[in-house]
C-alpha cells in the first residue's frame, strides 16, 4: 500500500481503516489529501478480499471540511479563474469525485464521526454505508456561507438518506445539527459515547465483514440501482445478483453448514 502524508490506511485481517491524518488542521481537506484519497481508492477498488472499510479522523474532529487556504483559495479559486467551461467542469469533476470510489467498493463502509464533520467532511461520511456518531458531534453543510454549494456528493446522497425535505433544509440553510438530531432524521445510524466510538465502529465493521460477501455486494448494488433506474430495471439487478449468489460456492457452503448445524465459512466465491 502506498505511503501517504495526509491520510493513513491500515488493514487488520479483512477490515481496512482509512484515517484522515491532519489533526493540527482538524483534518481539513486540501488538494494533497484529495489526491491521496483518490489514489487509495484506485488501490482498494480491485481488492475483492476487503470485507469492510472504516473511515475515521485522527484527533478530536472527523473533518472540518475544505482547507480554507489551500482548498477555497486554491482549487475553487482556480475553477473561478478557468475561462474554459469544459476544462473547469473537468477539473471540478475530478475534485468532486474524490469520495466516489467508496460506494463502488465491493464491501460496505462505516464512518466513525466525532467532534464535527462540516462541508466536505460530512460529504465524506455520506459516501459511506453507515455513520456512527459520538455524542456531542456536530455536522453541517456550510457551503452556502461562502456563496457556494456542496458538490462532493451531498446533493445526491443526502436526499436518499434523510429525504428530500430534510436535505433541502441542511443544504440550503447551511444548518449545523447535533448527533441526536442526526440520529432522529436518519443521518446517523447510531450515537454512542465518545469513548465508545472506535469500539462501536469496529463492532459494526466486524458484523459486516462476517456477512456473505457476494450477498452484501449484490444487495448494495441492487439498493443503488433503485435510485438510478426504473422499478423493472431495479428488480432485474436484484435478480441478477441473486442468481450470482445461488450459483456460488458460498450458497453451497450455507446449505452444507445448515445441514451440519454450524456457522458457514464464507469465501466470497
């Protein structure tokens, strides 16, 4: 795995942990972090042995969002000064797609969020399948305070998670909400004591990693299809994945394990 300056990636057994590692900057995201996140995604996407990814931040904050000096004054200023619309769009898409590999992984992902997650920080958490918040955490999409809008996935992912009405409030008003509020609207899957956050995220990751890999991968693909395709096409995707599952060695193992009265040993094939 590549060496990084702004992030860390560690793997224990079949669970990987991505840690934002700029604690002195409250893990604010700069262009180097975006490049390193993109590079990590390139390395992880082909890995079919990874069973879960945990995303967290070093120190007391998950991520303060875009670094105001390097991000706001760099990338965004560059977009403003780019006279070619097509090139500006290409540059913007490259930055906006920084987290797009996480939902495309063959495994589920868990964001462990403490302190605060603002702007791009919250958008990173939204790219994960699950979000576990520490008590006292505050989150918000603050982009409108700077005359811009969230363009790293929030406008697509947040309405799916909390519904369009709630998403409009958070995006258009730039409101900051606490962990309990996030739990009530479904933005957080669970809220735990700060000291229990790492253990709670690890526990959820362990449960996900123990699930049949092909079934998890297929179910995630089918759920995503429901947002992009019509009902018939979505049903077809689910059936395609089901056929892949029932033809797999894992399904044969499940039947054998049931006969023998033991837990199945999943191989992901």
